[in-house]
């Protein structure tokens, strides 16, 4: 039994990889490589590779950076994959909520229920707003989406940001049942944590020391319980695994061996979450680290040229597996992993570690993806 009340009690985990839709693939961190640009072909290769290797999910990020729009890209990839879910990052407020719900229903049907959503509440491109405004609007949008998914017949919403009156909800009905696609979310500000505790399904955490992760999980469990809910926990991190620890540490050193500090800072600054509470906490831990290791096998060098998740688990297969097992023992049930270059590290983790983990798809375990669902786009009577 996990030490905290979580939704998925069984000791199993969902393992996701990452497709670099936002110009975030390198052989040497911070050194742009034209062969690793975020075009449709390269990003698609990463998704197809992760699908063929048996990962259960893949994160598709969102940002105002040359690359691929996450939702449009996921629609293109769904028919090309066989078993993998796609965790699509969506920044709340960019699309009118009813039409966003319809777009999600479209992709969910194309993918036959292999869709999950990563809720983002950072600033939209070209505008700066307060935390209070961004999270209040995100809360309304999530409630509208969930209301459209769960309501039959007319739908009304009267809020601060949106006033909506719809004669029916059929265009928004997803392929998935019992609440629709799972909502993943990450953020450590009080407003962010409250949003997740109240509305979302999986709380994603960036790498920190194990004691700080445990404390965050305790706080979030209590916040969810206050809303009479349970949530699952996920870990978003990078991986550098090699046959020996020495090789893994050498690979980490090599990754930043050509990094210019000013270039790294500029890459970080272009991200829309570069000033978030979470990024500041990642920077603080790195500044306190010895040789960039914030604890054994957790290396913070990636954060020198990346906003957001800035640390990697570094070690041989047994050491990496032991670290993931400790996280699972703490109650973590989802891993969203990546490494540079993403195709190569996807192969290495699948070779050395993935088969040793007890895996599951959370949306299947929780009854969202079911056989032969009845929807307006499957077998329900046409109105």
C-alpha cells in the first residue's frame, strides 16, 4: 500500500516518453542541430519509436516556439500508432471552450480513446496576466470541458470569463467514458495546487530531492481530500542510462560540454514558464548542488539550458530502476521521461529499464477507455 491516499492503489506505473515539439532536441545541450529540428518528420519519428518500444504514453508539449502544435500533431499521429496514448499539452484560454471540447472529441475518436490532456496555465503568447487570472480562467475552462463531457442535453455556464448557452452537448462527446480524458497537471504555486486538487487526475512533479517530493505529495493529498477527491502522482524527469555508472556520468558531462552559459540562459528565457515558481525552485536546487547532483543519481545539468524540468536520473540500469522503484514506493504512478537526443535515449531506456517496470495505462485502469463506447460518432442513434 502506498503511504498516502492515492487513486491508483496497485503498485503499477504508466511510463511516457516525450516528443520534442518545441525545439527541444539536442546532441549537445544548447547547440542547435538542424537534423534534430522540431518538424513533423522528426517529432513523428519519436512518437512512432516510443509506440513500437512499448511506452504507454507520450507527452506532446506546447509553446510559442518553432515546431508543432500539440493537438494538430496528435491528430496526425493517432492513426500511425498502435498502442501508445498521447498526452497533449493545452494552454487554457487559447481556444473557445466549446470548440476546444469538440476538437478534443475529434482527436479522441481518431485515437480510439488514446488521448490524455496536460493542462497548462502559463501566459498565453503575447500577453502577461496574474496567477489569479490565469488559474481562475483555467478552472472555468476545465469545468466547462468536464461539464460538456458529462452532461446530456442543454448546457449552460455563467462564469467570470465565459457565458455559454448550448442546446446540446453532442459535438463535445469524447470516445472515452466515465468522465472523459484524464487531466494531468503540474505546478507548485498555491493556486496551481488548488486547481489540480479540485479538478485534475494526475499531479506531475519536476525532479527534487525525495524529501521535498514526499512533502509535496502529502500536501496535495490533503488538498484533494478537502474536495473529497483522490489524485494520482507523476514524475516528469530526464533519463541518462548506460551499462555502467561511469558511462552514464560521462554522457551527462558530454551533454553540456559545448554549452555556452549565455546561450543556455536565452533558451530558458524563451519558454513561457521560465519565471514560474517551479522553475525558480529547480534553479535554487541546482545552485545548492555539488557537481550539479542534487542527490545521488539526480543530476541538474539539464536546467542550465532548459526551463521547466531541469534534472535527469543518471546511472546504470540497476541504479535507474532502483530510483524509479523508490518513487513508486512513495506513491508515484506515472513517469514522463525524456533524454537527449530523444530517439537515442528512448531506445536505451526501453532496452535497459522499461521491461523491468510493472506498467499500466491509467485511463484504462480507471475505466475511461472502454471497448465499444456508445457516442454520437460511434453507434448512438443519430439525432
